[in-house]
């Protein structure tokens, strides 16, 4: 799954997303926020995810978002 697929999947959960560039995307859900980033070059890169959750969050939405982000992390990234 690339950024476009992740962005669409998170959007279907009601999570707002914004793609900063081909290498960075931010997201905002009900009581949580974070960003996904690709670091490196086209052949070798690392997928970095930062996520913060506040005390009043929608547990189900967080769990579903984490599953989608994990799927993105396991997949191959092709053209952002």
C-alpha cells in the first residue's frame, strides 16, 4: 500500500489526512494524531510512523488506523 492507498483507507475510517509531499503524510483522528514518513532513497528506505493519543480517544478508530498503518509499513512503497 502506498500513501495514496493509506490516505484513502484512513479517510474511510473518518480520519483526516493531508499529504505534505511524496514522502510525508499527516493524519488526525478522534483523539489521536500522527504522521507517516519515508526516509532514504528509492531502493532503500525506512518507514517512520509517529502517533500520539490523548486521554479521550475513540479506541476502535485508533485500533483500525493502527492496523492500516501496519499494513502500509509491511508493503512496498512505489512512487509515494
